[in-house]
C-alpha cells in the first residue's frame, strides 16, 4: 500500500511529462476506438465564446478546503489494464476550513482532464455537447491550501456513477463539508470517464480514460461493482478511517450498499439510484441478506424501472433500517453536478430539451439541488452527526422541506416514499 504526499492538480514532476497535447491525444485515441458510434442528441448551436458553467455555492457555515491524493494498492492488480501492475486511485479530500479568503478555488476539471472530457462528454453522456463549453473554466467552491478546522470530524466517502469521474460529484461533497463533515470523493480508474494522475507509469498515460463501451455486458458490470467495493475498502485502509458514511450514485450506489454489507467500518450509506443486482438478475448479497445498519435508497421517477424495483424491494423486504425516497419530475443524473450544469447547457442551446429531460428531468435546479443536498445531509446528520451540530432535531429527521410558492419562486419539490 502506498499513499503519496498531496498532489497539486495539473502538476507533473519535471522530466517526466510529455507535452499536454501528446498526453491527452494518446488517451483519447483509445477512448475513441471504444466509444465511437454513439449518437450525441445535442443541439446544433455553438456560441462564439465557449460557455463557462457555474456550480451552486455551498450552504453551510464553514469555508471548505480541498486536497488531492494519489493512493496505490500494491496488493491488487488493475482489473481493466493488467499491464499497470497495481491498483491506483485518485481521491479529493474536502474539509471544513477556517477560511479560504485569498486562496485559489479548486477547478472542477484540470486543463488536461477537461481536454479529455471535452472529447469524451458526448460519447459517455450522449446528450452532452461536443463543443461550445470551456470545461476547464468551471471552478468549485473549495479552496486549495485552506487550513482545516481543528478537531476530529465524521468522514463520508463518495463513489460516482459508472462512466463518471469524481469531479461530477463535487458540489454535493463541498456542501456536506461546509456543514462539518470531511468528505472523500473517489475516482475508479478504468470505468471513470477520465482520471488524471501525477505522472505516467508503464501501462497507462497520465490521463487515463474509460474502457467502458455503450453495450455494457454482464461480466463487465460484475467486474465494475466488485472493483469499486474493493476500492472503497482500500480507501478506508489507506486513510486509516473507521466508522464512516458512504454515498454513491448509480454504480457507485450499488457499490456503497454492498460495502456497507461487507465492511463493519461503514456505519451508514446512501444509494443514489444504484441497482442491487447483477445484470443477470442475481441479487447482490446486501439485497439477498439484508442489513442491520442504516441505508437510504434514493431514486427518481424518470429512471425507475422493473429491475430497480425488484432489487430494492428484495432488500426492503428484510426490514431493518432501510428507507426509500423518490424525487419527482427528475432523472438519473439529478444526483450529480449535472443537476446544475445541464439546465445551463440547455439555456445556451447547447443541448436539446429531450437531452435535458433524459439526464436530469424537468425539475428546476433551484428545487432539485437543495432537495438532494437536504436529503443526503439529513440522513447523515441523523446517523453520523457532526459534533455540536444539533443532530436529532427536525432538520435531521430525513424530511425534505418544500420550496415556497411565492411570486417568482421555483415549484415545490416532491420527494417522498413511493409505493412499494
């Protein structure tokens, strides 16, 4: 097991890195071979100046600092590219900070990662535009170099969806950190759209792109979930974590639910619309056997299908501290940064109305972003509270407040327990 010093995004030690364009071009050549042929479904207009997207600000009382870490598990080989020889992970640690004033804001994507994502976006997520966006210009609300607040704090670990990088979950992570948690977002190289490492190594470029194909098969899905569970457990080992909360989206949601089942260090978990079975119908052990620790199943009306209902109902049938919630007028990626970014792309005519609906549904981001934040934050405030935060009050009960209906207000959020 290796854990390197903190890594500054975009920095590579002198003498080791080829030119940026060469690095990214090599990575994209392999991705193109895997993914070409996917339709885009994007709008045709491209603005003269690339669009700069903005992420919603956090709502908590604390500033947030960010540190990027490179972790190496020498006990495992990489399942996607065996030539790598070890399993490598990149993580970002968000902590409540004393102050971030005057310090640089962490970019959502570094220049090299953004260059790769610009090419990959419409291949991985067909509704996204292939041009017209400056993906490197989006800044998060976390500050690099900010001094963490003193004291021990509960830790939450995030696993993104299949084909997504950890960058697309930074808004929720930063909001949670602003309320007092330490949050670790994890990339799963090989299935993530792109992952930037501090340096090259035999078997991979510095920017590593996804191996997933649009025609995902059952064997690949099984490998993806199993690898993610092992990745999450390794992160707990590498960072010396105990009694943590996990949350994840899609494949990440499947993985965190299963990690809860396997690892007693996981105190509670939130599955944001991840299946609890394999593609051949075999239930994951957590669904087959149940759990005695808190698990929240959160979904959308747009993505809900028979497979999700079957696997979630199997777990719910065991009883125990498991709850299910559903967000109305929404779709699968509403649990990610796309909830805020996709409406901006649609407003700029860079994606179609159908594309917007297919990714996040019709819900207004002024409703969906706070609804998702409140749902996840309330769950962890109840089961893994921040000291001195007043956990157990009405704010931590798991209820999601409705938006007001005053003049000019967004429509009310509709989030509740669906029929079983």
